[in-house]
C-alpha cells in the first residue's frame, strides 16, 4: 500500500512537470535582459531577485508598485545568473488619488 501511494505521488509530480508546472525557485542578484525592448524604456536590463513560480512565470520586483514578468517559454538564455528573455510584461499597481 505504501509503495502504491509513493508511486501515485511520483506520477503526479512527473505529470505536473510535463504540463509545464515548475518548481518554484529564487535567484538573488540575477540580471534580466529583455531582447525585444525599446532602448529608451529603462527596463531592458534589470538586476534584483528573480523568482520562478509554479506556473512557469518569472517575476522581478522593480520597486514597491511595479513588477517585471516573463514567461518561461520566452527564456532565451540562462548563463551564470544572467537571464535573457525575448519579451516581458511590466505590471504596475494602480495608484489611487483621493481629494
């Protein structure tokens, strides 16, 4: 019975990986380079803590209200804590102004 339970968990783990789910990881002092980036945007190269979620989304918090998000399928190169992506999304929290 114990072997059956372990086998089922192992099968579920392999299925999750095959479906594109990732093991969460954190990369401190990572450099992110975005290939498809307007040079005047200021977001083409960033250094900070890069996190990989279960869903395969990489994210880096740029400041208290903006995050850079990249899909793992857009990862072009990963060499010595330098991550190069084809494209990225900039997520900015809404600012609420009260009178």
